[in-house]
C-alpha cells in the first residue's frame, strides 16, 4: 500500500533538543520540542522552535471547547464544568459526575458516542476490570467532554445523535471559539481519538487562548471555565495526575495536557504557555514545562514534581530526563 509523501511541519522538523534522557552519566536519547510563550497582550514573548505552524492540540483544546459550550447555554455546577474540560482518570467520582451531567440533560450513558475504553488511571483500570467491566464509553477519558457536548445539544434543541459531525452547530461553535481566542483561523480539522473533531492552531495561538481564559474578568464565560478548573482540578485530571498537581500548587493557573505530548498553561497575569514534544512521547513534557516556568520566574510548588522523571535500571534510579537549552 502506498503512503502519501507529506512534508513535516517546521514545528516538528525544526524543533530544538529541549530534553535529554541520561542513563549512568551517558546521554541515551534526546527529545525535540517546540515552545511558545505569549504575553498578556497576545504577542509572542518567547519561542523555542517554531511557534507559528499549526499543531493538533488534542485534549488541550478541551477548556476552549467547554467555553464554546458555556457560551451556547451549558449551565453546570463547577465540578461538572471542570469535568467537561477533562481527560479524566476514570476514578469513581469522575464516572458518577458523567452520569449526573447526562441525567440532568435527560440522557444516559447510552447516548455517549466517544470511543469505548478502560480508565487511564492504573488503579481505576484494575478496579474496573476486577468488577467485570470491559471497554465502555463511560470509562474513557473523554466522557466528561462528551457529556457536556450532549447537554449543550439538549439545551439548544440540536440533534444530539449527530453531535460528532464536523458541520454540527456544536462543532462549528467550537471551531469559532478556538479561532477567536487563538487569534488565528483553524488550520486543519481531523478526528480525535475519542471520535470528536480536533482543530489545529499554532502553539502561539494555543498559548494565547489559555492566557485569555486564565486572566478573564469576573462574570465572563471565560472566567467561569477558569474558576471551575482552579476549584476542581481533580475533575480535570485525577488523584494521581501531574496536571492536577500543577493547578493545585500554582496560584491562579489553569492547564490542560493533551495526547502526542502537548501541554498548555494559562497564568493569572495573562501569559500563556504551549509546548509539543516532536516525537509525541510523554516523558519529557513535564520536564520541559518546568524548565520554561523556571525561566519565566513563575512561582509554583509543583516544579519539583514536574521535574521528577527518573530513568530506571533494574528497578532503581540510574539517571533522569532533564531539560536542556531552555
């Protein structure tokens, strides 16, 4: 079977080495990544690699998608709204909240159309399997977003059976909201792992969007999303997730991790940070994020935890993943 000869975007191909995996004092592997930091006015304050080429933010788009839902009538309690922004771990309190959102809209888990899967958290997954469950849409990490999408459809009288279609009013609203906050048009649209459309913007655009949500004034829809994330970060991630720890220990910040090693952060002063590791591997993303935060002088009690990336030999630490060039 022939494969298309696609060019590699500069955000990946020209990405500098920003992390090394060191084993026993020897550099075993390197990770290339691109980073964009935007100022409160949306201008690019720092770029490592290409900040302007489009990437798929994957689940880092979720707070922006949730904002589109709020703008179109989604009215949820803060912990439910945080779950709508989530790639949750599949812990029991996450699954209970998904059911509550659906019940409030007069729907059930049978209306979810996200890809069936097991919980992503190791402990939750084992408990789920021991209880006799297989892969289900409820347990998959995007069920919070999908329950919010369904509830938004019900609030507007939209066809909730077609909510994953790219031309559905819900998805058009998500596209428009992302373009507005990023300050640039959506460059590409594809299907995300959960089945929903995923829209591409640049790292600068993603950072800009997060800075705008994090610094939004009281009473705005943006502030409602940001406040939900800050007050209930355990619903955004989970009990054992680095994104939850970061939000809990970084005053005023919001954040969202995404597949293929994307991470986006909004700071209370309006600055935004977005990064992508070129190879899509996850192990370097928090290490790079911590180094960027240190360079920017951001005070956070989570930096040591973000930098904790040991390399093991025979079950014992023999090295670590470390940031370089930041």
